[in-house]
C-alpha cells in the first residue's frame, strides 16, 4: 500500500527538518567543482534555504568578468593576472583538461544533454537570491579589483564575515 503525499506538504516537512542556511566556500576554479558548487547552491536556494557562497583563491575566477585584466601595479601580479584571466565560461576541468580539448568535449556533452553551464548556473543562483561574497584577502593577493568582478557580487569581505555566516548555517561546504 502506498500513500500519496502532496508536494507542498512534503516541502513543508522538508523545511521543518532541514537546516535553512547553507554556506559554500568556493576555493577551486575548476569547471567541474565550480559547477557542483552552483548546482548545490541553486538546489538549496530553490528549496527555500538562505545560501551564501564565499569565493576565494581560484574560485574567484568564477565571478570574474571574462578576460578582465589584473589591476595590480607590480609585474608579478600582473603576470599572474594574464595567466589567470577568469570568467565563468573559461574554467578548465580539474582532470583531463588536455590543453583545453577535454574541457571542450565536456562542454559539448553538457550541451547535448541540455545541462546548463557555469554562466547559466551562476545567473540562476543570482536569480534565486544566493549571496555572493568575494574574499578581499585573495583579491589583494592576486591583484583583483571590484571592477574585474561580475555585477551582482553582494559583498567584498574577509574570512570573519564568512565565519559569521557559517556559524548560522548547519550545512557548510568547502569545494
């Protein structure tokens, strides 16, 4: 014997039993890891959870404007910026990148299966109200300025801001 449960009842039960705040530290700039971060973030936000994504180190590449140059004054960080241009559509795979061939193959397979890419997932996250925080310490280290980030980054802040958010959440992920 099966019992049918209305989706609204099931969702209400889920809200009562699950945490309502999620934080995700996006450390990696790899396509597959960033995509997983956004899939989790959009899923949680769609379930009504408050989601905060904290972008640091290579994860900042996901929220950088495509091809944005570093504004650093010293040659070392400028060179670093040239090698690390960022942009949600330019992220490499963590494995099997093969000089870009593996990443292109992955994009093709994703398109064939109608799976959204990182830029689409990023837009969905913003539409669902996911909060984006860019790590100021890493921005200074890598010569990244606010002007090189996409529109819609809610806050530029350090680890103490992230920890204050994480303290309120029961789900805290590091990707």
